């Protein structure tokens, strides 16, 4: 059986790099745009080579957009990460609509109070597909005068997975409502590799601008705003929080959207939890836990290959906020910061370097460290006592100015 495979190779370098991955395809015939007739066995090898390219981080990004497979055989999937595949036609499929291990179950909102918290979904930017889930603690019942701090929460997932209504951000938002007595909005953002960085940062800024409008509505035209926010959110006490990739986003909200530009909305603090930072050089903590069960070295490098702009290295400012090309921390108008880290997180070294750099830049920053904490320690029952300590630190940080 023969199938048609068309390769459009824009650079000789890309072609030469891929040649090194295998010798069972007639690469010598490829020059520019050349249609090839390959046997189904050769196509299978080609699919394996693409999977290998993903693992090695070689040139998939350079040719995947220009690689088209057509075959009478069933399409083959290339599993990139647990819960996420890239099909041979370049389509990305995640666990919500594919038979893969579930990594983040979608949870329905509940507009009535269940276990002391109510929630509902809101549209932030319909064109971009940005939305959020609002969470209210039951303490607001019947009291429209005592407004609560507002926390904007960004989920993790390596910029490639997860959603604002997933199991993890829902759990974290409900917990935050209960332990800190705040209003929470779990905000969505578009995912890579379909939408590479800085799209997630821009979506986060879109959410902040939308909240700025809500703040103005509250001051003048309350009927035009969301009633939960109009009645219960204190826009003079806003905090931006995120876990893992969301922690990286929380940092970049301040970089992309100076807090002065958000007035009358006032961002009082940023809380990066186990922020997803890295660099080209392998750090000490990455060496020590390179085979970490949750975030092994290869997995987190794969996230970055899929999320960063094409051809960027992990020293890109989006990944490494301390790189030579990154904005100088001293020049970024940060509010107060609370950095939360786990001592057994592969990213621990980079996170501590980030905290130290903030201090050296003269920023008001606090550190909470969980010595036995892994990258997902906030979800580990065995570390509940430590998580209660983290809950208190977050609550104290939020209510410090009261």
C-alpha cells in the first residue's frame, strides 16, 4: 500500500537535523517541496521519528506545521505527555476528549452554596475564548456592605494542559475561599502548542482589564457589571495568584500589565506557588530529582518546547525571568509578593533564585518553604499539616493591610 506524504522543508538545516534521526526513509530525495510515495511501513517509521523528535526537542516545531499525512490506514497518535497527544496531522487532543489517563477532571460549577462555597462561570472575552469561574464563600450571604478581597487564580499544566474549571483549580479555589474568606476567580487562558507564549500572558492581562471594567461599573454603573462582583468584591484589594505555570503567569501579569495602568482596580499582592521557571543550564535541584514522578526533567523540558516561541531556548525571558534579556526586576512595578516553594520540587533552585533576586532588587517579598513539598504538594494529603500552614501564610498575606 502506498500513501502520499508531502514535506515542505523551508531550511536545509531542518532537513539535515531530521536525517540524523533515521536512515529508513529516502531523505536524499527531499529538497524544498517534494511529494514522496512511501510504503505504510515507511510511514510508521516516519511517525516514530516525529515522536522521537518530540522527545529530543530537535526540529518538530520547524516542520510540523508543514507536514501532512493522508492514508487509508487509521490515523496514528503520538503521545507527547500523559493526557495529551499530538496526532500525525498536527491536531492536539487532550484528555477531555480522548481516551487517555485523566490528569484534570472538569468539574461543574454550583450557583448554590455547597460545602460553604458557590460558583458560576463567566465570559471574559468570547472572541478569544477566555472565561473564568467565580467562587463565593458563604460568609457573604446577606451582607453587601462588607466586601471581600478578590483573588485571581491561574491554573498550572505547563502552559499546555488544564483549564479554569478543572479539578485542581476548583479544589484550590474552594480551599482559598474557605481559609482566606475571599472571592476567587479561576481564570482561563489559551494553551500551547496551538497558542504559544506570550498568548497566555496576554489572556491573563485581558482578564485583569475585564476586572478593571468591573471595578469601574461598581463605582458608577453597578447594574452593568457582574452581580457577584458588584456586591461582594473589594477591587481595592486584588491579589494575583497561580500555581506552577500559573505562578509564572502571575509574575508576568506585573511585567505585561503595570499595576498603575489597572487603576482604580488595585493589585495589592502577587502569590506565585511553585512557579514554573527554568533555564538552559540544569539546576542542582533538577539534577537531584531528575526522575521526579510528577515532573521529571524530560517532561518539563517538553512543556517548554511546546510552549515557548519557535526556536527559543529555556533562557528565553518567558521561561527564565533572570536571563540577560528579561526585564530587570528592579524596574518592574511589583506589589508585595509571597513566593511559595517545595523543597523537593525539581524547580526549587530556580524558585529560590527568583526569590533572592526579588529581594536584591529591593522588592517586598516573603518566602514560605515546605521542606518535603514536591511540585504538587498542595494536593498531597500526607502534607496536610504543612498545607494548613501555607493556608495561614496566604490568609495573613492577603489580610495584612487590614
